[in-house]
C-alpha cells in the first residue's frame, strides 16, 4: 500500500494552520475549540511574557525572603504549639540535609531573638513584614503582567491586604498541618485494622493534594488586581499543585541520590538543587497563572491576527463606531456603554473594543465610570459635551495623542512637507467639522450575533 506523503504533509500543515492561527476565526463554542484556544493562548502568553526570566527574578526574591518567612511561620507555630511539627516537615522535605536544616533553624531562632529584644522589636518586625510584603508585591506585579492589568493595588491596599495574607495564610497552613496529623492519629485509633492502613494513607494523601490545589487556586484568585473566576483558578490550581508536588518529590529524591552516590559534593549540591527546584516551581506557578488567564479571556482574542494587522482606514471606522455608540447611549439616557453589551449587540471583537476604549480615554473623548461596583463592571461615557463632539474634533484628539514637534530643525529642513500637511489640514472636508457623533445613524442588528 502506497503512502501519500504529500497528502499527509498537507493535512498536517492545514491542521497546524488551524490550531495556530485560524482557530481564532472559529466562532464555535464547543469544548474542543475552547481547549485548543486555551492551549494556543497559554503558549503564546508564556512566550510573550518571558515566564522563564520572571521565574529567575522570583527565585532571587524568594531567597531574600526565605529567612523572614520561616521566622514568621515559626513565630506563629509556637503560639499553636506546633513548632516540632514544622521542624519535622522541614526534615521530611530535606531528608539528606538535616545539618543544613538545623543550621537554618538556629539562624531563624537568632533572627527571632534579635527582633524581639529592646530597640530591635519594632525595627525587626517592620523589616520582617517589609521583606515579605515586597515579595508579595513582586508576585502581584508578575501576575498583573500576565493578566494585562496596568495598575496594581495602592500602597494602602498593599499594606492592609498583604499583611492580612501574611497573618492568615501561615495560620491556615499550620492548622491544616495540625488537622492532618489529628485526622491521621484519630482514624488509626478508631480503626485499628491493618487492612485499612493503605486506605487511610490514600485518603490522607488525597486530602493533602486537595488542600494543595485549593492553596494555589486561592493564590490565583487573590493575588492579581482583577476579578478572577474561581472555576478557572481551580483548574489552574490543579495544574500548579500537581506540578509542585511532582517537583517536590523529584527534589527529595534528588537529595537522596546525591547523598548516596556523591559523598564529597552532597552537602555542597544542596544550594544549586534548591535554586533549580525554586526556579522550576515558579515556572509551574506562573504557567498556572497563564492557564487561568487564558481560560477566562479566550473570547477576547477572536480575529486576533486580523486585529494585529488592522489597516488605518478600518481602524478609523471602528473607533468612530465605538465613539458613536457611547455618545448615542449618553444622549438617549441609556447609561454608560459597557464593552460586553457592545460585543453582544453588534458582534464586535471584545479585545478590539477594549483597545478602542483605552485609546479614546487617552484622547479625552471618553471617561471610565463604575456601572456595578459589586460585580466590578466598568462603563464608558463622553468626557466632553456631546454638543461639541464632532467627527473632526474626535480625530483631532486622536491624532494629538503622543509626542509631536520635538525636532527643533524639522520645519527648517522640510518646509515643503510642513506646508503640504498644513494645507491638507485646512482643506479638510467641511462635513466633518459640522457632523456631531450623536447625529450619526446606527442600525442595531435584528438578530443578536453569535460570539
């Protein structure tokens, strides 16, 4: 049987063209299409945001904050009487580095004692909180970069939100650890049967995995300065939590291997092993953030390739249409323009409408307003009197965005160019000087376009 290599190659190239580019033109809302779009967007976002470099930076910041973090964890653990449990957990994570863990514990004890004596009480606690708040702030900046959030929390919110996280999360981790130990001992005491031991161990292991997934899910919900749906965060949490547990197992196994087969360099290898583990862990965590973002925002990237290559004339048409919708709604008393309503009514791509609104806000044509603070819904309304907002005024404001006239010798070197541009501006169509945006006709579709 003769194999048609050319047909197979053409089919493979066609499939690659579909999953890499043409998938964004497919308006079907089926599960396979959503999965392909999510994977496509996740890979693109991972590469575009240079997650590897971000993970390296987060590894460095983690090393700076590791001692204050352990100090805070031990300080809270002592209050619950679980310091020995935390110590045993560290020995379990670093089985081949018991002496290194003991040295680190002595270092933490010294840090706590110095921070709780005399003048160092306030300074020590302040430095500890500042170090950890700085780490969480850097994590938020990275997550905001992934989500495309241009403005992070204010300094006041950072202090209150981050301090609450630093006080609540360690308590939760310690309580979860104590609960696991209590459940293990209670179940084994109630059911003292040998054949139940594997079942009990399996249940406790599954409970540990579930808590790890929930921890990462809450990380993706709380850290970015935007609204994240828990369903998307949980899927990303399952991915990141599973990857974290696998990396932890590899890290522990790697320590045992080095300690067993390389007695000379075993202790020295602890540091590079920990650095590699920390970096890979941050890669997994940030990749989970990318997956969470992709799942929630795949609808924003319809016609993405066309939007990236949009022509100037078509750009002008769409930005005029979006401006007209906002003005007409304001004049008719229908309220502020919401992007999702424009998408549903007129079938415009959400990302394109969002880009247009950002541009119009910069030009001073529209201003953002809160439509529903409880659901974090924003709208847009005219920033100037609609009775003065003509087509010419709109495009004059758009053309004025950015720097201009910053070359002192340009007019002297190109007098002909300056003269022609001035004449083009003066001889502009008179109709645009008199046409108000509120007078432009808009015909709503009789049938709501499909997404």
